[in-house]
C-alpha cells in the first residue's frame, strides 16, 4: 500500500501538521494539508485531483467543528475518515462513528499506532462475497438476511429495523453482516478484527468495542449483540 495512498491531513496547527506530514511521507504517503474545514471540503471536490485514500480529521478546526466537517465529507464521498482529537470520552467517539468516521484516535497518540490505523482503513474494500455452496445455489448469497425485526441486504448494503432504514457506516455494516451470517455463533475478537478490519493489530480492539456500542445504539436493540466475556461477540436472534 505504501507509495500509493493520497492522504488528506486536516489540521490547523502548522507545527503538528509539518511533523506528521514528514512521518507520513517517509512511509510513502502523498500528503495534502488542509488548515480548515472549508479547505478540506474543497480538496475533496471531484475536480481537485486524484481521490484520497484516507482523511485524517482534527476536530478542533478554526472555522467549524470537526464533527460537522465529517458529516459534510460523508455526504459527498465514501473516503475513509479517521478522527484525530484530544476528546477522549466515549460519547464523542460514538458521535463521530454515527457521523460516518471509520476510526477515532485520541491525542497524544503513538505514531506507529496511527500508521497502523491508517493502513487498516486504507486497505478496506467492500468484502468479497463467499462462493455459494452447491446446496445454496448461485443466487442464495444475495438473499436478505433476517434476524427478528432486522433485515440486512448484502447486495445493497442496507439495513432496516421493522421496515425502517438504519444508516450504518461501512465498518458497522461489515461487522453486523459478519455476525448475522451465523446467528448464535460466538466470534472471537481476533477473528472479527481480522475479517472486518483486515488486520491482526491488537490495538484495534477498542475500535471494535466502540463499533459494537454504536451498532447497539443505532439498531435500538442492545440485546441483539451479546458480549461473551473473555471471548468475543455473537448475534442473538430476538426469537431466541
């Protein structure tokens, strides 16, 4: 991946931006620095050059709050967004994920940790559909999954609860789809991180917890995803 990712760094502190840009450049990233929300949004316009592979978004911007910028970014592009901020409370993390952020890194951070997270979201693509078995037939993998009042359409990547569409980020959908394809089966944390985040980096564990909390909140069904202490998570059908 190194040498092939164009990265948009949204940071109003020039000293922080210069130091981070130098590190990112040494790891093969082509960095564009935006000092405000509006500058970042202009950089993401279709006629502003090749698409970015990832956006690093500071929340403390001079012209508008980074949460607002994230919401506006998500309306115009699916480019992965990593929020980088000093706001460490869980409420802010969940709010950022609701707005469409793909990850959330708290300052001060370890540079290698940030690089690992950038690599994880940059590698992300739509998950490949597994080949159907002979018993399933060629079209069965496109059939919507139904778990109680929840419906997942893997083909369109849409989720509904009691017929009402629920807006999920890509990682939230991937996580829910993984659990929903085998209801009742306990997925180990390491397995989820490997299949959804495409990484074995153990630091992703906190991000997994935040995504689980966000899913429970958005679906308004806290008991749907059960925590199996010391192991991982499983999806529990309301019928059970």
